[in-house]
C-alpha cells in the first residue's frame, strides 16, 4: 500500500477508457468465467456521455487512477451505479473511502438513502459499510441463474461518513 495520499476528484469524460478497464479488471478479480465477463462487457463500459451526465468520482494516487464510483439520481432516489477498485488496491481501505465519499455526495444531492444492486461477492463489503439487504433480483448470465442482492444505505442515520463507527459487521 502506498504512503502517498489518495485524492478523490470529479471524473472527466475522457477517462471513460481507464474507468472501463478498472471495472472490467475488478469484476474479473472474482474469478468469473470469461464468457460471463464478455456478457457483462456493456454493463462494465462507461461512456464519456455517462460520465458527463452523472456524478462520477475518481480515486488516484500520484496521478494514477486506482478506483471510482458513479451515482445515478432520479428525484430523491440515488443509486450507487458503480464502485470499482483496481485489483492491486482491493483490501487497502480504498473501497471504504470511495463509499463514504459517495454517501456524502448522495446526501448533497438531497437523497435520504442510497440504493445498491450489487454482485454477491461485494455484498459483505456493503453490509460492513452499514447498508441493509432489502431484497434480491434475479439475473441470468449465459443460461446460469443468479440472485443479486438489493441493498439500501440510510443516509439519515449515518451522519459521520468518514468514521467506521456506524458500520455493521457482516453476517
């Protein structure tokens, strides 16, 4: 882990290629079959247009992009659309920094909660951050059925987004 400070800043449309690469590599970190990763290619691709129209924030160390998140909002509903950490930085606390930053941004947008539809491998991370499981949605990838957790993070009960004090242990 680097001793240099992590900077989180607004993403730029021209960064769509590097952000797409991080999303695809991070998804691949979980050992999914290659044909599943191909099926998810569109969902893991960020366009310059998406970045210009949505709050996208990038984490970097010494100018190197190492992670990002994106929020999508409609009225008072905010969804954490993406949160990806480059595989070499998974487990360093970067995901928590990005999540807390996303919570501040979602609150600033006027949301009282942040919706999260996540990969089953990431569910325990979000539960540790304080999100609650509220359901699941069925998904099929190359004829293989999966259940994706649907989570909700209550922004009203989590006033201090930089402290892990409000976090709940994973079950």
